[in-house]
C-alpha cells in the first residue's frame, strides 16, 4: 500500500517508522525544514519538505496513486484541508485525520474524513475506565456504522453472575463480542458460557442501548 | 447586517472599513493584537482578539447572530477551515473564504463555499502594468 503521512512530529514520525517496518511504501510530508532534515538523516529519503495541505505538494508526493492519507499535524485546519485535497483532488480512497481539538471531531466527520482520531477522547475513555464509578465505558466507534464498542464491568453482586450468556435478553442490534475474565483471559462468547463476577463484557451496540445494557449487567442481586 | 470578519490584515482592514461605512454591524477577529491595531477605534467596528478556527472564540465574536462571515486571514488552510466550520456548524447563510492558492479554489467551490482567490487577479494586474 502507498501511504502519505502529513506532519512528521512525534505522531507522524512513529507512524512513518511503524508503517515502513510493516513493508508499506510510506512518504511523510513535513513543513518545518529542521524536522524534515532530521527525518531524512535518520530514515533516508522517506520525507518530502512542504505544506501537505497544498495541491502542488501533494501532487509531488504522488497523491494520485496513494491508497491512504494520514494527516497528523498539530493544526486541525491543516489536517482537515490535507484530507479534503487528497479526497477531492486526488481521489485518495481513505483519509485519516488527527483532531487536536476534540470539538472538531463532528465537523471532520461531516466533511467526509473517513477516520477521525482524537487523542483527548481516547485518553478520556481510559480515564473514564480507570477512575469513574460508571461501569459502562465507551471504547471505540465502529467505522461506517452507528455502533460502537462498549465495555461493561460486572460487579460481584450482580444479578447476572452465574447466568449463561444465552439467557440474557439484550437490547436490539446489540452483540456480545468478547468476554474477558478477571484473570485477563479473553473468550469468544459461547451460548452456554456463564457470566462470572469481575468479567469485562465487550459489546457492540448503538448509543441508545447504553442505559439498558448497564442496568442488565450491573443490577444488584436482590 | 451583522458581519464577522476573521483576519485583520491589509485586506481584512479595508473590507472592515468599507462594511462599516455601508452601515453594517461589523466584528473583526484576529489572533494578533498588532493586526487589530489596523482598525481605528473611532471607526465603530468591534474588535476581538481571538482565533476564528475555534468554536468558542467564534461564539464570543457573535457568530451565532451573524448573517455573514468573511474568512480573510493570511493562511489558506485556516481560512478554509474556519469558513467550513461557520457554514456547516453555525449555518451562517453567507460565507466568503479567501484562498491564495488558486488550485484549491475550485475544490471548495464544488463543496459549496464562496471562494475568492486574489493570486490570479493580482498577477494579471502586474502583467498588465508591465504591458505584457
């Protein structure tokens, strides 16, 4: 696959290394001459100097034959415009953008960026998981669907503990995808499998099912 | 009409003056105090030190009451970004965006933005002055 990375700061640099190691053809575009020189010195001619949101620069990078463009600069405006130029001018099939300001996420999605990543939201999801009283945690959206993966922690005194999975009545359009037990072993859910206390249940579900799911798995035994 | 102008550079400052003289209620925003000094305090335009790429700053500049937004800052990407945010998020009916790069102009016209690109106009003026 041919992958263009716009922005070779920390995120871009490690992406460049990882994707090159994975045998992809990768080119990074970096505007800052010092940063560009450093990358070239260390990794060879895998970086182009210039503004990756400009048509001429993307043309020089061969965007017309790129399969994926990943925009990870520290500026949301550059990330958005790079993805839009890639999509509209060069018909790049998949565009991925980092949003630095999490409130920009909906705008990017509505303007056709295929995958939008917000590190703030990612870290927030972990903080939710570690610190909050909430037992249902949003893990990630499933691309091109209204579904997302949520994790639910089963408390020891929950009504569902000891029940087999197939007896549960789940909300519509909801699928138990993985069960991780307290010893950290992951199981593909099988019908007869019993729910144990401290299980982590990973579920694909629409947002409106959150409340029902949380109640189902955490309701305390009378 | 309430108009928010992002960018108080040479172009922005002239536009602001003209709009105020036409009787519009104008707020001009810029991230540089220096640029905002181009707007005379006696002109009657409101100035706001803030970033037109940020929702909160746009709100503070009164974007929710605006009928028009002009993105006429220095950077193309910032102009395009702010213009799309205002057009599609805040649903301001009239949005004009300045892009120096004529190659990106058509693309944004196709998306439905009003885009003005001075580069071609200015270069033909220069060539004309040269007598070419």
